[in-house]
C-alpha cells in the first residue's frame, strides 16, 4: 500500500523551489503513483515555460561532462537549470548514474540547479510517458532550461528527441562514429551535433564523416514520403544542423555549443516549429497514456478476460477480431 501524499502542499513547495519537494514529485512520476494525475493537473499551468534540451550519444561520449559545463555556463547567465539523467536501459539506478552524480558535484549545493537521475521503474508507459512529466515538474520548480541526458543507444535516444525542443547528438573520435550513429537512426534527430573529445586524434575525421553523413541523410529524408506528408517538417529542412567541436573536460567549445542551441531556438520560434514540435510531443504523450490504459485493462485484475478469450480463440469458439472488439 502506497502512502498518500498531500499533493497540493508538495506542489506549492516545489514551486517555491524546495529541492526535496521537487525530488518527491519526480519520484511520484517515476513510480507511476496513483496520485500522478493529481500532480499533473496541478502543475499543468507551469508547462511549456522551459527550454528543453536533449543530449544524447553513445555511452562515454561525454554527455555528463558536457551537461555539467553547460550548467555552469547557464548558471553564469543567471538561469535556473534542471538536469534529468534518464537511463531507459535499466530499471534500476545504475553505476553510470552514480558517475554522473560525482561529475555533477560542482553544482550539488547550488539552489539554482536541480539534478535528478531517473529510471522508469514501474512506469508502464516507459520513458515516453514518464520523462515529459518529470520535465514539467522541473518547469514548475522554475527551471528556465531543462537538460535531458540519456544513457543508451538507439530507440531510447529517439525517444529523448521526442521530448526535447532541441536535440544535441554527441559523437567522439573513435567511439560511436558517424556511420554507427546513422545506423542507429540518431543522425536524423540531431538539431545540433557535438563532436566532443576534440583533444583526441581523429576529431576532424569524425567531423568530416559526420558532415557527409548528415547531408546524405538530409537529401534521403527530403525524398522520403514521411517528410513530404508533413509540410511543416519540410519547411524545417531549412535548418542545417551545425557541428560544434568541444573538449568538455576543459570546457572548450561550450560557448559555441550554447550559441548554436540559441540559434536553433530562435530559428524554431521564427518558423513556428517550436509550437508544432510541442503539439506533436503532447500527442505522442497522450497516445502513450491511452495505450497504457488499454494494456492495463488487459492485465492485472482483468487478465483473466484476456486469458479466457485467448482460450476460446484457440478452441475455435471465437475469432481474434471479435475477441479484440469485445475486450476493447
Ligand atoms: N579527453 C577527453 N575526455 C573527456 C572529454 N569529455 C569527457 N571526457 C571523459 O570521458 C569520460 C566519459 O565522460 P562522461 O561525461 O561520463 O560521458 P557520458 O556520455 O555521460 O557517459 P555515460 O553517461 O556513461 O553514457 C570521462 O572520463 C570524462 O572525463 C573530452 O573532451 N576530452
Ligand atoms: Mg553520463
């Protein structure tokens, strides 16, 4: 039995920026609390107030180091920053996230920074449903910017892109190269590319490869029917994702990265892309929640209904289409 919490008190305290209240609310999201809908209703008015930036790339590419350097620069500019490190691959808070905490220690005592590792344990909707809600909690706490770091490759990164206004795809020489990134489908989600560890040999080669892959991907994308079906996205093709070289461990290139993020944001605003992206995101989020409800109705205490129908289908008493229509 879960303990009932006083949601409005928690939300009031979170809006005042109390770190413990913010943490508690994100835990409610993570645990898929029955009180989550109440939380969501109360924080909805604060939605859409932050710039949401996703950082994604292969393990060890330097996402956390870059995030930390970005936080420092943004704090210098007086912004309140939220950091969400999401690990979709593991249901537990793993070692990688512990490493992040250590790297983030510079900001641990700063009241203008909220740092949170998040696993999607228990959340049936997975990352797609939990992370956007966690971002809203950080917005309610007054964050001007929310940086979302995802550990993992492939699908999870694509999901991060789905929740960010601007997605920074990171690569580093010799690891997670451009070809691999292209195969994993993460090149097309990059609004800004960051080749980190530019102090290492091969950085210029990575930049060159990336540039070639990106322009190749763009032209393929333009002829793709998915793109032509979506006119706004094709207007979006006017944005050419820049490539920034950084040495995050020495805070080099961070200002350039911030500048490209700013340009992307400006461009989105000028072309009405920001709102369109957010509408799409909200639609995906609602869809995930609806699917979750359907899935739940077929499992748990209602599981026997599905089982009974399945047995009838096997014995030929019922066809699966009629069964599905009945269970719907
Ligand atoms: N040489 C060099 N090392 C770097 C640079 N940036 C980060 N590193 C190092 O690379 C290692 C991994 O960095 P992280 O920031 O933890 O990478 P990450 O992408 O967050 O890793 P995961 O969260 O485990 O996927 C650390 O030892 C960093 O100190 C860089 O620009 N140059
Ligand atoms: Mg990390």
